[in-house]
């Protein structure tokens, strides 16, 4: 094959590879969403006696205040039946809690991309 054909083939392969990579990244939900579903949604889903909470329930400042001031007092005596009945504050690692916080704030009611978890 001559040089021009190799160049065209290479350009096509690179373009297809980048396109497939973008599709794979675009369809992957945020890690915080998966963690929210795992740890939070069972107690804060629709018709919950604890109140339904999704990222769109609060604005960004309210979510930040919640995680800074209210999360621990509100959850330290709550056990998680899905995680060996550990207190919620022990069941969720600091890293996972930060991912949940980031998801809630990034998709809050006043964010550029508000989102529910359904």
C-alpha cells in the first residue's frame, strides 16, 4: 500500500477508536450515583418514611451544609441492614461518602445537570 492509503487507514482507525472511547465514557453513570443507590436510596426512596431524597431535592449549598453539619448527627444511630447492620456512618467509607456528596452537589436542583437517581 502506498503512503496515502496508510495515512487514510490510520486516520479512520484513530477516529473510530476515539469515538468508541467517548461512547463508553458517556454511558457510564457517575460512581456517586451507584453509591447513592447502594447506601441511600433504600431509606430515602419514593414514599419513604424518612423522606425521599435525590440530588434534585436540595440546592448545592444545602447539600454542602448537610454533608458538613448534618450527615453524622442524623445517621450515627441508623444501622444499614444491607451492610451487616453497621451504623451508616461506619458502613460508608470516607472516600465513598465524598463520591456521594460530589454526585449530590453536581446534580442538585440548581446545578447545570440536575438529576434524580431513578
